[in-house]
C-alpha cells in the first residue's frame, strides 16, 4: 500500500509549487526515489491536465559520467538536455542520495568543466520554466540529521507539507523591507561584514521553487561586500564536506577562503572569475528546521539563519554576476550557535535569530 503522504506531497508540488495547468508539459527528474512516489507524481500531473515526462537517474552512474567527462561529452549532454528542457513548461526534481558523498572523488577539473558546460541548461530551467526542487528522505539524510529513519521521515513530510500559503503572507513585510534597504551589516562571533543591496530587489521563497522553503533573498551589489564572515554549519559541495569556512571579502570579492580541505575549497572558488563574487544574501526562518544536516535545501531555511552565496546571481533578483557555481553557505545566529545581529540601514532587524521590528515578528517561531 502506497504511503498516503506520497499523494499529498505530489499534489502540493503539482497544484501549488508549479501550478500545472491543462496542456502543460512537465519534466519529472527523479534521482533515486521510490517508484511509488514517481507514480504519484505522474498521476498528479495527469489529474491537473498536464503531460508528464519522466527521467530516472542514479548517482553512481552520474558519478562515472562526470569522472570521464570532456568538452565533447559535456557539450553533447548540454545540447540534448537543453533541447528537451525547451519543450517543457514545468520542471519537478526530486533528488535522493544513498551516499551524499558519491561525487567526492570526481577530479576538480572535470567537475568544473561539467558544471560550466551545463550551466545554460540550469539558466534556462530557472528563468524560463515553473520549477520546484526537493530532496527525498533517505537513511543517509536521517544519519546526517542525527535522527532515526522513521523519525526523520515524519519530520520530512511535516516540513515539506507546511502551509506555505500562510507563510507567504507572513513574509510580505520582510520582502518590503529588503526591497527598500540599502546597507546591510552582519555581526557575530568571527563575523563583521557589510554590503549594499539597493536595487537588487528581494524575493520571497514560499514553496514555489524549493521544498522545504522559508527564506527571503536579495543580492549584494557586486563590488560592495567588505569584511569577514565565519560560517558555523557544515557545507557540502561537489561531494566534499567543508567545515569552519571563513571568507574574507574586499570590494565584493573573496580574497581569502579557509576551512577544512582548503585546496578543494579554493579550487571550487577558482572555477571561473565570477565564483569569488557573491550571488545571493538571504534570511532563513522555517520554524520546523532547527539544526543543520548538511543538505542545503534544508539548511538554508533554518530558523534564525542567513546564507551568503559565492557564485552565480539569479536574474530575477541579482547583481549580474555570472558563474558556474552557486554555493550557499549558512550561518546560524540563534544564541546556542553563538548569536549575532542583522542590521538594515542602521536599524536592528534580527538579534540572536529573532526578528525585532513588530511587523516581522510573525516570522519568529511560536513559543
């Protein structure tokens, strides 16, 4: 018997996140997820009047493709995938991983080549389709979260089927404040960073692009960031886990990056000229997500967190920076994580993970 939560989540993705309508062509990109959930997605797309197209992938096969890629191979994949993507109106990606470090031994130059060559595919999907991306709960994710498999699955379905319409209403004052703000300051242990966001805009994330969701993002103007930021959560990129990442910025550019695996860290930041500039700044506030689990779709939404992102800026809310990478790094500012403050134009916006202005307090977790 199929878990009834599968159908509820599938309908949320189809009816709310991507708003599939009659005649829409929908690409279902399924990576190591149960067939039963794929079936529920196909049925939900058909029930909405859409035309489902399914791609089933496996990480071990993708790893081998990446390990031996070259310009001709990556270019062929780009051309084929981009041709298909241009036929779609919507895209739903569900990404599972039995081993989150499956691509850790892909050589850095191959990883960079693969990412740079396929970047037009990602750009088209992000800017030209209605899309949503989410993880699939696996024992490896439960282990990263320090939870049993059953407890993690319960947590996963609760957070992924949150009432995002209600959350969207609570976000509106923060969106307005970020759109009007100019100077941002971030302060905390090992962190003293300032930058400007005037003219970049602000975008609410309320279940239409990522599940789980719960953030508002903007973007520093390209040359404005100066100072130091010390992250206090692990970050996974290209199959490698990095801890204690510290970035020093001058005139918008990362001039020094330290942490575990410093050589690979800097190899990624040297992927292209845009990789050392910042493509996103966001505040996270999903009340159900409290602690990091080394999965960015969850970690960037942690209550009382912010993320600061070397690499590509989104066209809808950005500074024009272009890069093959987009690396969200997370700093939690709740007291048990060391605390910290966020200021807009000299006004204290958040202290120790809680919003201070009255109009933003609806985003604080209920006690």
